[in-house]
C-alpha cells in the first residue's frame, strides 16, 4: 500500500518522476470507469481485494449504473491493476466498457469503498440464486445461519426485487429496515469475508423472519412441509412474489388447485430438490442441465420420460414438464425431505398479476390456498419466474422475468445517443422497453393486458422503472393494432404530454428485436425475416401471422405470406379451433360436414357466415392454421383454455413419430397456400394413418414449404435470415426450418436473450422508433 510520510509534500525530492531518497518510481494515479453489469455482483469488494494485493491506494464507489475506481501506486502496479481488472471480475459481473484517464493530486493513504453517488443508470442487477457456499452454511448445525431461509452473500441473493433506487446499496433497498447485528456488521466490513459489502445479507438475529397463517407454534418450514404432505395447497412468499405449492404426486391436490385457480389445462411448473429427482421424470440434455443450475434459475421445459409418471393433471396432454430447482435457502429447506416434485406455480387468480404483498395475497388467494408461508422482506418489484426452452444450440427464452430481468442490452452501432424512447409492446406477454444511456432496457414479463388488474400492474412497473433509472421519455412507440390497451394508453399519453409517437407494425418489431440482439448496425442493410405467430395488425389493415419480410430498423417490406383465411366469429376463432378447421376446409373447396370431429357443432351456421363474409376477418395466421390441423386430429376442437394449447398438443403428437413425409403447399405468386395439404391430410385420416404421423407431416410440410419459398425469393447477396414470432416456440418447427436453411448456406439468427414471442416486441419497437428519428 502506498503511504506518504506525514507532513511530506507530494513530489518533493523527486526529479524525473523518481524519488531521490528511495530510488522508487513516484506514484501515478489513474481513474477507471467500469460499465456493464457491475452493481450487485460484488464488483467493489473485488476491486478492493485486487488493489490491496497490488499495494495500491485509492477508492471505489458506485456512480449510477457504473463503478468508478481511482488508484495510485507505482506505474507497474497500476498497469497490472488495469490489465487484471477485466480478467478477474466477480462471477456475475459483465464488464462491457472500461475507460481510463490519468489522475493528478495527492494519493490517499489507503484504499476504501466509498458510499455510492445517485445518478441516472441503465444497468440494474437481476436476482441471483443462492450459491453453494451459502447452502453449506445453511446445512451446518454449527453455523450461526443454520437453517436460516434468507441466507445470502455478495455472490447471490435478491437484487432487482428489493432495489428501491440506485446506487445498489443496503440503504436503497427494502433491507434497510433490518439494521445489521454486530456479527453481520463485522462480515460486511471484513475484506476477507465472503459478505464484504454484500448489501442483502442477514442472519436470524437481525434479518427477515418467517411465519405461517394459520399461525403455528413451531418451525414455520416444518409446518409448511407437514401441510404439503397432507395434500394442502400452500401460498409461499418468495423473491419476486408468491407461488402456490402442492404435492405433485397427489392427484387430488393437483385437481383441487386447478379447480380453485380456474386453470383447467395449462401446465404447472414443478420444483424438484435436485437434479437426480428431475432426471427421474424428464430427459435433461446438457444445455438443459446448464440452464437448470445457472444463477438465473429459470423454469426449463423438458421432455417427459414417462417411466415415472406424474398425475395427468400436472401437464394435461403434453409430453413436456417445466422444472425448476430451488433458488433460495427457503426453497431448499422446504424441498429437502421430498424425493418427488412439488407443483410450483404463480400465485394469482386467472388473468390477475402475481401477488407480492402479504395482505394482497391473504385476500386474493383466500379461496385458493389452504395456508400461507409469509415473510417480512418487502418485494419492491414483483417478478415471476423466467421460462426457457432448450433446443439444439442455445436455450430460447419463453418468459424473461426473475433472474433475467431487467435485460439491459448495449444498443447496436449507429444508435448511440438515441435516448428517451419508451416502447410499450403489445397486448399479450406484455413488456416495455426504455432506450436510455446507450442501452435498451427490457422489463420483466408483466402478463396479458386484457385484465384491468394486469394493466394497472403494467403502469406501476413503468412508473417504478422511470424512477429507478431516472428516465424521462421524449418519444413513445406502440403497436399499430388499434385495440391494444397499451397502444390506446400510449397514444393518449403522448398527446397529453406532447411526446412524439411512433406506431410500429407488429412483425417488423419481431424482426428488429432480433437484429438488436445480434447488434446489427443501423446502417447494416436489410435482412430477411420469417415471422410466424398468431395475429398481428398488418400494414394493409388486415391480420397477419405468417410473413416473410425483408427489412432493417427503418423499414421493411413483405416478400411473401401465408394465404389469408377467414376467422369466423372474429375473436372466437382464437379460442375455438374447430372454427379455423371449417374455414380452412371451406377455403380449400372441401366439405367439412362429414368430419366426425365436427359432429354436434354448428358447422352449417358457420358456413353461412363464411359465405356471406359476416364477422369473418381474413388473417394470414400461422397460429390459426395450427389450430385447424389440431382440431382435425381431435385435439381440443371445441375450445382451448390457454393460448397455444392446441398447437402445443399438436407438437407433442408430432414428436411421437419419425415419419419423413410432408404435406404439400402451393405457391401462387407471393402467397403460400395451405389448401393442398387438406386433401392429403383427410385422405390419411380416412386410411387410418397414425395421427402422430399426420401431425409430423404437417410440421415438415410447413417447414419445407417456407424453406423452398425463401430460396426462390432470396435477394442477391443476402445471407442472413431472422426467425421470430411465437409459433417458433415449437421446437420441431424451429429446428427443421433452421437446419434446412443453414444447410442452404444461410446464417440464421434466432432471439437468445429476449423472448421470441410477443415478450420481445417492445425491444424491436424501441429500435424502430430510434431509427426513424
């Protein structure tokens, strides 16, 4: 450590930068600004330790969303510090930029961590799963944190969910109401301790506590375990909100949970004690194992094994299970005696936002949960569990929430300085995105905005982000759909505040979101994009959902599309697959009257609507085509209780066959027409071909038809193609299209960090608005 002799004048007795008394080089100073994910990850303690090892004096502090370091010492040591800093970051840090400048002035006598300075920021650390070192302490009967459910250190624990303002320091979190005890204070200030400047630390003496409702006299965790073994449903307050837990092997408990939550078919997530339990129920390829054990701790969608079956009600009709491993000490303690999974699902009523507050949960969940496990660490930002889908290659994000959000991406080249843009996303799987300080900041998943309570939660989250990031919008971007609640509200807000407004086409936003992830420059030129989803408002005022685009951030044009088919009954066609089947057959010139699956349904009345064109808006929707094929195979033809149910069942069926057939499509100009597939499909059903083979032939036919059309329309010099839209959550379709395109020489871009469904729309909207001015 460099120290000045008391009373000495800096620079005295030196000539040419050398101390004449000692022969040692004079100290030099350097200021280092570190940007990226550098708060809430143990960056300042790591800087402190490195400086101490190198004998440097100075200071480090949080400054908004960056870390400022000032070091003094011998030139060789300062140089070593600058080189080693990016090479030895804490495990959860992500350094994106380092800027340095020389410092003059008097070197301090030691190295210190200073209080942070409030400033606008663009990086907030996500929550991190509890680490192995902390769990060793929790399981150690001699440790003072033995069985303490809120055990964390500098490398793990709550971050985003407890942050009220920046910089990330205890005084700015909901932990401020828990003053540190003497032992925790000692750990916090000890540079050699794992909890050195760990803002969320606590212990049984000074930290948050658990209790149950109904109240129990003993250990709240033991009581909760007893309730679960009795078949009860328990609402447990976690990191970002409440979850409902039940014994997944208890068919009666699972059935009661479905009935009370009014969730008849949508699959439940499962929490398992460890990987060994998961492997008894599901296939866990290496990429899935990595995702399960990652610090983000998402729900990972896995293929069920089938040998060790769970009740059908866990995931009705699906061969896929969503597993998550314990990500807090509380979860580990609850699961330690279970060698089977627990249902682990969001605690809310159907359509409502996730419960986060104790009083809110006690009221809203009173008719669902039999009991409650509560704690007194306030949740500042409610955040559901993230969901990812393993595929060949990187996992795909289905829902970005706890552990992944807020997602902060550096803007692509050409967008520097385009700050102050707020994009409000779509209507389902809602997110919003801020362009702020050179970053695109994507919010956590905020639900479907058709419910007034969810929209109120959306507005509150937006207000919280504006405060947290110090964000002031100058421009608002919305989807062009005239009826999306987010768009209506955004248009009114822009008018009332005098903000610029940009309306963005739905599928263009999907394309731009993926370009942003891959840091495609603003002037990087147009690329092709195959965007397949349910519905989006098209540039021509009709519904789109099966589009081949060619564009960049500023503009795009439609090269080809799926032939539009009427949606008989309008919005009813989105929930009743049989309507889409009738419309497809009618458009193909086939008589649907003889199909057994349609017996008892008002087919003739629907045909009359189609003939007259009454309430039958056309749509090039790939999602509705999947619904129609699913209905033909008898998969929930009368109605689906959650978005994508029919398509999910159809994909599951297709994976049960290795048939290499493919149903035909035709091309008429720029239109991909599914009419020919129907004659072939109905003939196969009449011949008794296995339904799994029929489902697979449909998937392959659709994939190969698009790949062929893409090849025909490929612009000269084009080598990059984006795949986006919610239909590509279908892994069979995604991998078939991707593999064929890559074999043809295409570079295929698929979203990796933002959801490829509508959860990524706001990211694309923000970049499109920025490109337009």
